[in-house]
């Protein structure tokens, strides 16, 4: 074994995974809800594509990281 | 017993062979053979002396072919000096070195010396040889209540190619009971040890067969197949999964098995069986499981401290001779204990063999699954193995994970050494998994957006479709109008607030400035609302709601005028420096109307919102 070797650990401490999962999924779901409320309430004339895409993108970033941390917290190390 | 006839032949051959290698002389040779487990361990400590004129660079060790075939491990260590002045030990490299004219029944190994041995010098070499499948059950088949007996054959004289001045052999058996053993001159049996020798001045290749027949009820756990899968996740885990196929490698069980007998007197009626296996896992192992094809096996225990984790597992049934079971154990290990970085490459440093105590693994396959995107992979194992590479598909993979497959036969606990897998991996590749998830969710949203924007009507000219289009337009217009009215109401609030500020600070100029801005904004808004109103008026779909909307607009304008009036009055009064009470009296009637109008506007706004 090489003496100068340094141990590698995960970029985020594993103890944070459950709380990160809950937090990010909660935020993601709230933004998803607002996206669908906007889709359902606005009429096709007054709907703005940019707003839809931005809301969707932000929601998917939170949901994506949230579900990743959920997988990690539940022991599925991807 | 054909082997013994062949041994005689060996002896005859040896007589002719002697002189060729006689430069070296072994002045003292001690052998200890440990038969206390299924794996036979032979430690040979020999002192070689160079009597010839030429320097010698290697020492040959010979084993009969039947032993060499079962040789799992051969290690030689040389020590300079003796007793208290013992110098540092050196590991000697060993290779097979078969002379052309040697009989094929003898396998030669050469231990390469660190430096040449010149005339008159001597050196102490310690050799460890580990043999598997050397103990033969005799009788081969036993019933549940019979003890297990084994035969062990060896030569009391080590078949060395050199002259041996003095040698002895000690055999340790598991208990003090023994069935029989070959008695030669100088044979002593005491305290579960049989001692042969010392024998003086033996020629090369001397051979003197001995047979020891002894009982042993040690667990003969043999893993016919073990697949260890080590999966690295840079998110903080090394997951080890081990698939075992274990057989009891001792005397075959014959006759019937009585669970009742076994349960009541397990040490008599089932002495040859083993009930459990003990695995020594690394410290901080977590998420440990033990299962087989039909599910979880609940008979397991974990004990642990800061230096190790002990896992005790019990198969579903006691293991008798020839009985077989297969199961899987798995555990997670913290990444920082096993994965290291040096000079730009990463390497995994983990033990090679099975963590089970005293298990013999006939076929071991170690698979190291590296994360997707690993490059420049190399493996360093401290002993010869068969290597190959494959790809494994797991969670969230596109190209698959590069997997190193290392195979070795006859693995004994001594092989449980650290090995390294070096590879290159960039931390950016760590983000591919979350990016895939994000892309997945985003495509869902995009699908929703496309669905909401797409028009799936087949008949574009049908009456109901046109009506729906018009209704959408009406709804859009109403939404815009509502927006404008809300903004008007905000302006009203701002005006009221400015009045309150005025009463507090008396700053008339500021109040006037707010009024001017409000005037402009309201003018713009009313301009904006005009085309929308006319659009609503012209639309037949809006006929039933138009009166309400119009009323809302009218009422709002009315409210607007009243508020302006009030504002003007208050500001004027301040300019004329009227008293507070006076102003209140003058404004009171307007204020009343404003309150009523506000209520009406609020109701109408609510109605419009519900459309």
C-alpha cells in the first residue's frame, strides 16, 4: 500500500442523505404543485411558455436530487 | 494403496539421484504438521549450509506429485543469524523448477536466495506449505452417531534433494485420541502430538512412509463455489455480496438422519456435523444480510467492536458429511476505509478471500464492480490469479460498469491478503446519475407542457370546437381584465396610504407626487382595458357574463373617482391648514360611499374570479 494515499469519502456526508432527501423532495413537490396549478388555471391564451419551462426545470432539479438522495438514504447506492 | 508402491520406486530413483546436488547440506530440518483443521499446514524450518566450492543462489524444495497437486500455498522466508541476533526476514520468491531428468512424480520448487550463499556459510529458511484435500476420510461413509476418522499419509523423512544431517517431524492432531499410527524408531506420542525423529545423516530423497489414523470433528466447511462481488459507489459505500455453495467435505453421511437424536444429544449423535459458520467482517460493516433462494434466514448473530464485526450464521439445517447448502451474505462498508487516492489514480484496497473462519474455497471468483466511467484499470494481487474483464449493468447505467473478474482455485485463509484495483475516475462523472434523474423528471414536465399546448381536436370546424375556442378567448380576456382591476385596486391602496402619511408627516408635496403617478397609471390602465371590454362585448359567448364584468368596470371607475375626490379634498384642506376634525367631517360622506363601493367591487371581483 502506498503511504501517501489519502482516503476518498463521498462528496456529501452519508448522515445527511435522509434529511436532504426529505427537504429536496418537499421543495420539488411544492414547485411541481405550483406548475400543475398554473397549467390548470391559466387559459391557453395567457399561458407563458418560459414560465412553464423554468418552473418545470427547477422542479425537476429538486426532484432529481431529492430522489437520488432518497435512493442513497434507503441503501441503494447508485 | 498404489501410492506406496510408487513411493518405493521414488526411493529407488533417489538413490541414483543423490550426488547431483550435493553441494548443499541441510544441517537441521524440523517439520511441524498441523492436522487440527481440514487444511493441512506444514511448517518446515531448515538450516542450509554450503559445503561445495561454488556459490549457490537457490534452494530446491521437493514435494511428491500427489502433495504438490493439493498445494494451495508455498511461502519461504529466510532469516540471517540465530537466536537473539536474528536479523530481518526476507520473503523468497518461489518458482517451479523441474530438472529435465527428474522423475515426473516429484515436483521441484526453487526458492531464490536474496544473496548467493558462498562456501561455508549457512542460512535459516522457514517454509510454510498449505495443502488442501489431503485428509482422507476412513471409513468414507459414517452414520449420524459415528465419529469422523481421517487418514493422513506422509513421509517421516522429508524427501529433500540434499543430504540431511538431522531431521525430525511433529504431527499435531486435534485431540488426544488416536486410532493408530505408524511406529518407526524414535517415535513418541504424547499430548496429541506425534514426534518422529530425530533421524541423523539421511541421504537425499530418503523416504519412510507413515500413516496416521485419527478422529477429527472439526468443521470441514468447503465452499465449492464462492462469488464475491465488490461494488464501489463513490456516493460513500463499498457493497460486498458473497454467494456461497458450501458442502461438508468430511466423511459422507449414510443412513437416516434423526432430528430428535440430534436435538437431544448433539455432541454424540451428530458430532461430525457443524451448525454454524463465523465470518469476521471489517469494522463498521453495516446493512448486513444473510439469505438464500427462498428468503431471509433468521438464524444469525452479529457481535462487533471497533476492530471487527463478527457475523455468526447458521445454515437452515446442521451440515453432515456431503450435505450441501447455498446462501448469500452481503454487507456495506464505509468508502473511506477502502478507497484511496494517490498520484491522480484511485485504488481499492480490500482483502481477497472469504471472511469465514477456516473455510476452504475451491473456486473463488472475485468481481470488482467499478463505477461507470472508470478508466485505466489495473489489478495487483500478491499471488498468481486468472484475470478478465466484463461489464455489469446496474442502477442508472448507460454504458455499464467496468468489472474486474479475478479467479483462483483452492483458496485457504492464508490467501486473505489485501489486493489493489487501480483506476482513474473523474468526480464530474459522479453527476451523471442525478443528471439522468433530473432529465427524467424534466421530460415528464415537457410532456405535460406539450400536452397542454397541443390541440388534439380532429374536426377543426365543428361548432363545439369553435365555441370552445371562443370561450377560451373570453376566459383569457376576463383574466387580463381582472389583472388590470387588481392593479387599479393596488393604486387605490397606495393613494389611501399616501393620505395616512400626509396626516402623520404633513408633507403635501410627497402626497401630490403620489397622486400624479397614480393618475398616469390609472389612465394607462383604463386605456388598456378598453379594447378588452369591446372584445368581450362583441363575443356572443360572453353575453351572459358581460353585464357583470361591465358593472365591475363601472363600479371600479366610480370608486376611483370617489377616492380621487377624497384625495383632492384632503390635500386641499391641508394646504389651507384646516383642523383634523374639520377634514374628517367634510370627507365623512364620501368615505361612506367609498366603503360601500369597495364592498361591491370586492363581491364582483370574487364573482368574476369564479368564472
